[in-house]
C-alpha cells in the first residue's frame, strides 16, 4: 500500500483495496463450490485445463482484468466503482466449470 507519511490514504490505496476484495471474494466463492485454491495436480500450473480458484480470480497486477487463459467468452467485467457484480462473475465460473 502507499499510505503517505501523513497517514492519509490516497486514491491508489483505494483501488488496490477494491482489487484485493474482488480477488478474495471470487476466489472464496469458487472454493466454496469445490474449486481447489490452486491446481490439485500442479500448484503452479497456468494451463486452462488444470487451474484453481486463485488463477480464475482477478489478477492484482492486471488491475480488475480477469484473464481466464483464452476462453472463447470472457467473464463479465468487474464494476470497479462499487464491486456490485462479483456474484455475477462467480456465477459465470460456476456455469463454465459445471459446478
């Protein structure tokens, strides 16, 4: 985080916090449905057929972008303003993975 010496939280801190909340929420919801945190076979796998909830969730280094490894249809874009559509994204993955 980038909290200044004066103790104030800047706009970038707010963006990073929202990204973290979105990532953890999607990841946790997928794990509740039975998706492993990371691949059961290979924890560092990035292949579409062998992934876990961590890789399916938002990527903090890419902002709010979800990168589901070249799927034909992309998941809904996260509403960056208030994160009110995270359940819609979770539902997308539930349907995609037939959970």
